């Protein structure tokens, strides 16, 4: 085999074929949901700063809390909070999917597709439900 | 396969602890904290919605009450460990240069400990009214 001969020849380095990576595969829903699970996890990692700010502001006093309320009530703040809500719920549903897989269920092609779709549709749906309830609790958008 | 040079000693193989020396411990802990996280996340969303639109005094009173404070502490500690394992896994997947890898792993630990400690301190302060 030419590859083996080349490898035993000291100093001979040639470009070797690499195993295929992401760019060679057609994007699929299950693949996208796997990637999104990691991305939402990383986003939540830094989103914890938002949670910590909220708690520290509440513990620090009315002025600090007013600053937090101003930010979270602003357009950017609401977008960030909406993204945090979706990432939290999506990562939770993706995690439930992983726990189902841990029981050795849900590996058939149709089941995989169904679980991936349920994660996406479920996370968007639940996020909207949570925000509608949130706005209702505040007495409508303001 | 059996002709491949054996890089690990028989003792290392029989212990099954892998390169990090901790075996499947993190895998299992990620499942435990993940399962706990389902309940704690739902609780966090309910708590957050119930606090919407309330003034500072009311928020302090509710967040500092025992059941809410305990749930918040559990959420933070559970999430902190879960995200520490998760970020370590991401770093080990993508950062291959030794110095950068060690610095990233250290930064991960520092970030998680500082954020979790600050958040826990805030809850305890709200609870004990100091």
C-alpha cells in the first residue's frame, strides 16, 4: 500500500485524506437541532449573567433594581430576554430528547425526525405561550 | 485492531477512567443535573412570571421567601454545575492548543464559580434581609 510505504519513509509528508466533516453533509433537521442544542447551551451559559444581574440588583436596592428594569424593559432588553426564554426552553426540550435517547428509545429514522421537529415546534410554541402569559400577568403590553 | 500498538497499560484499561482520569462521571452528572433542571426551569419561569410588573419591595419579599429562595438557590447551583461540564466539553472539542486549552478550562471554572457565588449571595441577602 502506497500510504504505508510513505508513512515509513522518514521526512515524507503528504496531504492525507481527512474524514468528512460538517461541510460535506446535506443539512438535516436532526443535525441542526444537535448544533442548536450546543449553541443554546453556550448562550445560556452567558445568559446566566442576566439572571445574576437581576438577583444582585434586587438585593442591592431600589435604584439598582430600577436600572435592571430599565434595561430589560428596553427593546434590546426584551429581545435578549425573549432569546433567553427560547434558548432555555429549547435546551430543556433538547435535553428531554437526550434523556429519551438514554433509555435506548427514539432512534428509528421517523422517531428521530419527529423528536427533532417536536423540539423546534415545542420550543417556539412554549416560548410564545410563556410571553403571552407574561404580558397578561402585567396587564397587557406596555 | 488487536495488532495496533497498545498505548495504555493494562491497569489503565481495567480502571476505565480514560484520559481525564474521571471515567463517565461527568456524563452521568450531566444527566442528573439535566433532569433536575427540567423541574427547576419550569419553577424559574413560574417565579419570573409571578414577579412581572411588581415593584422592588414586592420582588424582594417574594424572592426572599423561603420556598422561592430555596428553588432559586437550587436552580443556580444545579445550572452552574451543568454549564461548567457543558462548557468544558465544548472547550475540549474545539480548543486543541495546550496552553489555550488550560487557560480556557480555568476561565470556565472561574466564570462559573464567580457568577454562581454572586447570584447565591444575592438570594441569601434577600432572604436574611441584611
